[in-house]
């Protein structure tokens, strides 16, 4: 689900000689075998004693940690907690991998950490004061944004407050239908779920429970699809429109679920103002949610999408692009141009850039003669500003004599289309049966 570039760090491997003369291989931080000489013993004990004085590691410590790829990566200790029944130094640590998105933050055991690589802990409050004196607010904000994507609207203070509140995942895994899914981010579930690391969701009504037995008893759930109107059916794919006002509990449950996989999302408890468009794969057991997008019933900013999510088991199958395309088909039926609400997540931004690129270049390839950005916007329902920034990023637009001119060389268009990748699943507009919200009321 996430593409990672492995850090080039060589694991420490040494051959040790045991007391009976046999050879043994050791991987990871190596403590030399104690020689009989007192001098050698002292040299061996010194680094061991130094490591022991570090424990337990303080929050803010920077150290190398062995990740699931078997290699060591630089991390920062975000939180720590005592192991039940353990000794004074028996802790596990919640770490952020400096190179990767926060979705990969996790709890690790002490043996995964290379204590020889521990850096001196810096008092971050003091460091912030010194840094603030040396940098402008704009420069400081740029540095903050490199750590957490999708929060461009927050200033440095708000960003730190967000990070502090959401720094540790409260739910590690969920069970949804036939999938057990590792979560990515913190979600503010009610206090009675604070002691849970795993939750069990009904895949139809999205009610969540603490224990598997509760879910099994709940299997009598009458719902076999989202509680709304089916507005699209093509083959095994179906789209349901759920009104947050009519189905408040479902809307709130959906928001709790989505927040586990969206770092930037603000959790709305007042779902009355939103419509939810839930995409499902259908079989003889029912309609199984694969993703959704939400939309304000009335948006003065021309937002045609508030949040978008494809659940991890269904990613990389074209569903995200389908949801984006579907949101624009609704805008066309409304006779409006649309744009997604900002900020977009890192994955959301990539999907939108790909969608805008493919749609615009397909039109430019087919169109004969001149075409304006306004005409492109009318044809696609994409906001003019999004068209302009997309074409500028592709270097297909120039500013001449007071106006923007599109330069559409066929070979250049083909090259950009190839780079944009496949377009995903198509929306069959003939299968869309939908009335805009204002007309419904």
C-alpha cells in the first residue's frame, strides 16, 4: 500500500567464539565476548554500563530501529509505556520513522533499537525557541510540513497541537468483513474504547465492538448494504447515497472508521450537513464497502468532495480514481464546476493530479483548433484554477500578450499521458440515476 525506499544501513554481523570454542553468528548490536583479562573485561563492561544508564529512553530520543525489512532506520521516540510485570527498564516505545509517513509509526520492543546509535536528547522547547529566533515563520512552517503532509492550512503552533493530540495510534487493527486491517492514524473513539487495540466493525451498518463475540451476536443485522439510496449499479459495483441527517449513526461510524486511515481529516460529529457516497462490491451476501467520499450539501466554495478514502485492502485497483470521476459526474449533473476540499492527503493529491492530467490531455489530443481554459472547465466540471495549475505543472501553458496559451504538441501529450498511468475504472454515466440534493428537497 505504501511505497518505501529502504535506507542503506548495513546490519552488524560478527562471529563470536563461545566458551567451548564453537563459532556462533550474531546479528544486530554486538557486545564482544568477555575475555579472561580484567582489562578486556573492563573495556567490555564500559559500553554495556553506558547503554544501561540510558534506559528507559526518554521521549524525543533519536535512535536507529530495526524495521520489518530487517534493516535499521532512524526514528524518534514519540511515547513510551511500561510493560506489565516488567522491571524498572522494561518499556516499549512508540516511534516515528523519519523517512516515512506517520501511517507507519508503531510500538517497538527494546531489542529492535540499536542503543549504540542513541543521540543526545535535546529539549525541544528550548530548541524551538532558538530555532524561532533564527528563522522566519514561513521557513519554520516549511520545515514542519516536511514531517506531516496534508496540514498546509495549519500554522506551526496548531500543527504541534495536532501532532500532540494524535501522536499515538489508539487502535492498532480492525476487523471489517473478511479483512483484518492495520490502521494508519489516531481516531478519537469514545472514552470507553480507550483500552482497545482492536475493534470489530459490522461491514454493513459500521457499528463497532470490542470483542469478536459481540460481532458474531450482531450478525443478525438487518442491513446488507449502506442505509441509503442506490444511485448507481454497473456489474458488481454499486454506489449508495447516504444522507447524514437521515442516517446520523451510520455517518458518524463512517467518520470514525475513515479517520483511522486519514491523517488530515477533521472528524465531524455533526454529519447532518453531509452526503456520503459509499462504493460497494456486491455479491450474494450483500454490498461490501470498498471506499467512499463525502460532500457538503451546500458549499459556497464549490467543493464537490470533502473527504475521500479507499480502504487499504481495495487500494491500487482503480477505485480511488473511480470515486474522483464520480464526484465530477455529479457536478456535471448539477451544472456546476467542482474542486476537492483542501487540504488533500498525500495519496489523495496524487490521485487528483493523475485524474486531472488524464482528463485534460485526452481532450487536448482529440480537440482540433484552439481551446480555452474556460471551455475545458465547462466540458469537465473541473475548476479553472485546477486546470491552470495542472497544465502549468506539465509545462503545457505559456503566458503571451496578457493571456494563457495552451501548447499541445501531440508527442508531448503522449509522453505525459504515459507517465500519468492508467485511468482506473470508468463511470458509466448511463447507469447513474441521481437527482441533485436541492431538487430532492
